[in-house]
């Protein structure tokens, strides 16, 4: 039997969402909330959160958009159980599936995720470059943070398989890996939009939010970038509203790309 995880309970979206998560190891932060705020969905849509951890991004999206059919997919059984408990504690209906994103189409279907079934997939894959990232002694933290050579291809392939034609994938990745993201999206996706995320207003982007449409045909678009801090180094007021669940990150090219 696995050792019990020591957890903390933390507030997100200005306290609208309270989540239990491991005290050590991978902990939810800005990336998950920005991902949720950048994901477009409507009531009745089937939405799948890949690599959900304790459920942060998917549950944040469901808090904003009531009436979703939400599935949280997580490889770690203990994190999946926390995601299940977090959904229940916040009164959000969600199916939680313990599954490797690299699993076969048959295993996905057996878990309730058949091909061509989802309207939207959101994901925050492990993205640290193993060549430049010191491996953590905490195995769950390493799995959550460090990419392998096949991570992007595997996760995007799984998203392509489960999405309906016209379904939308939204992901967050490190900015210096954008070329790898675009290469992985080259098969089956189009209408790609990129939103740079800057730590400081005058510094290079540290992340990119990327949206792509299965079967989309619109030209690629680079959206206006966002910054966590303004030119004076103070927290950006719009992003503070996003993190508090009071605003979203709109894609100006969304309507034209579908």
C-alpha cells in the first residue's frame, strides 16, 4: 500500500475553488489557472483535462462554465483520488480516470473516452527539458515536470484521437519549446493560435498558451501577449483578475478559426 500523502488545502480563483494537494512534490500554480482561463467551452460540452493532477485546471474551468461533462485524466492513483475528492468537495461533477496518456485507444475507450468524442481537451504536460533540469528525488514531481523526447507527440496524438472534428485543444508549454509544439500539431490540427506569457512586461516570454482546432484550416495567429507583472514590476491587474476567476483570456482569432 502506498504511503499516505501529506496535503495542504489551498484556495484558487479568489477562494471560489478549494483544493487539497500534496504538501511536497508537484503543486498547482499559475500555469493551471491560466490554462483554464484560456480554454473555451460551453455548457454541455465534453471536456477532458489530460494530466490533471489534483484537478486544478479542469475544475477551475468547470467552476467558470457550469454544466460541462468533465473528465480528469491522471496517471498517479493518489493524485487521481485527490482530484476525485476535490471535485466532490467543490460540488463539481467530474469523472476521474487513472490512465497513462500513452495508453492505447482501446484503454481510452474502456475508460469512457472513445475516439472523436470530446469537444475540448486542455493539458499542461510535463515540459522541462531533461538535459537542463536536475531530476527531483520526488518521483511524482519529476513525472509532473520533466518531459521525455516523446511527451509532446504522445499527448497531442492522444488529444487528436479523442477530439471530435472541430474540437479544440488548449495547452501550455515553455516558450523556448514552441517549435516542438508546432511540429507536434502538424498532423491533424490547424487554426493554431499562440498567446505568449511573459513574467515581466519587458522580458522574453516564459510560457506559451496554444490553441489548435482538429481539422482547422485558418492561418496561424499570434495573439497579443500577456504579462504577470507590468512595466513597473507590480502584478498585472488583468492577470490578477484572471487568477481570481473574474476574467478570462480571450482569443481574438477564435471565431475566425472554427
